[in-house]
C-alpha cells in the first residue's frame, strides 16, 4: 500500500503567511503540520509516499528530504496548478501503479493517527473508504449523505444547502478502481476535478464505497483559528522537559517544553507551552497554548494562545493573544504620540481637564 500526500495549493486562508511559505509547513507545537500526517502514514506501516507539490516545492523538499528520517521513501510529483484532488490522483498514476493507497491532505491533522483505519481497509478492501466527522457548518466541506444503513448514497462539494452535517475528513482510501473514475469525470463549476465526483462515479456504478465516522480530534488547518486550535490540542499532550537555561528569577508552571539553547530570564511561563531552540524569553510572560519557534526573542512582553514562527522578535508589547506571527517578524510598540488638548474658550469660562 502507498500514500499520496497533497502539499500543493495556495493557502489563501492563511495569507499573508502563505505568501512566502507553504501552508503545510506552518508549525503546530513547533513541528510543521505536514510532518504529523507523514508520521501517521509511517506509523500505519506505509513506506512509499508520493507528495504532490506546487509553487512551494523547494521549501517542502528541503524540509522532508527523501523521507528516510521518518522511515519513508518519498517521491515528489509536481502539479503545475491546483486543479482538484482528483487531478492529483490523475497525475500520480505513474507513482501509484496498481497499488491500494491512502490519500492524505497535507494540511489536515488527525489526533491519534490512521493506523486502525488503514488496517481495516487492508483486511476488507472496499473500492473506496471515506472518513467523516460532524461539523457545525458543513458548507465549507465536502458533505456525505448516508442511507438508513449507513451506506454512502451521495456526496456534495461545499454545498449551499447541505443534506447532512457529515463532512469529509481529508483522508481517503482507494483501490485502483478510482483511476477509472478520475479519468471519467469532468471539471466542476470551480474548474477542478473533484474527488467527491469521482467517488460518486464509483457509487453510481455499484462499487463498494464505505464510510467511517471518526470521533477523535480532526482539524483542517487551513485558517488561522484552525491552526491555533490544533496547536492548543497538541500542547495538551505535552510532557514537561526543560533542556534550556532557566534562571532563579523565572517561574515555570504546568507542562512546558524548553528546548536546548533556549534562555529564560526573569520570566514566567504557564503551560502548556513550548519554547524553541535558541529562543530567549526575557522579563516576559508566556501564557498557555503558546508555541514559540526557534531563534526568537520575547522581551518585556506578554503573549498567550499564539504561534510564533522562527527568527521573530516581540519586544515591549503589553499583550499579544490569539495571534499567528510569521518568520523573521519584529513586533514593537507604536511610537508614542504627544497627548494635547486644543481649546477655544470664551470669556469667564471654567474647564476641568483630567490628565
């Protein structure tokens, strides 16, 4: 069995971060979200992985390499334009051959991995298997319609009027039957080859398409709030580890990871939080659910429920929260403007000014 990981796309919901970086490389608890998917694939016993890449191919290749550090053998498959998930399957035909495969969207995060799902698919081998989860607003997702017995009877891509609240999670399992389906469909109104259309093609031809509703944590990390929520969830599992330099004037409360080379001076850190390699926290407060990446500096500032990417500095900022700060960013106080009152007063006036 092989894996096909989608790491192209433009990441419009994470701009301006994705103007200069791949959305799959934005870190959750100081590890790129793409790595969680690759590790889940390796844990499921799959070794051969094809990664669909677009304009950010160089950044992803430099980070992942040949995959050997994760126990994988990685092949990169260029996609000139993001023309849909089914298009990714179409252009990966040479890599996939006639093997079963799992398709994993590189910006999706599933707590607990996919090992059990992959094992069940290997045993039973339906033509296709989709993962579903209940969402409050299904209009932003592919949505499945099930009959009374739980069989998939239809799929819609980002419907205006959803027929259910069951959204497709970004993990799909296929036998080679899907290759005929992706060749048979035509582009949607969005100009893309939709994987939902390919799966519907299989359903209408009597193929065995099954669904599994997952109850664990899943998040499509395409937006800032989603990234912060995924970061919060991962940090909940953190184990305290202090490898950096902590002075006597500093205080650590709760589950906190301080990486080697980090320096904490006169500061308070309340976990769960993670501080990256070579980062300095000086006379500051770092609150819960915060990830500060490598070689950053936080001085005379307060920050919580935020993600700070590498080589950034936050200095003299009273409070920062619910924020996603990119790489090599400088955050400082705005220049103080001189406060003044301008008055035009008539004769015999009496004025009280609070200053």
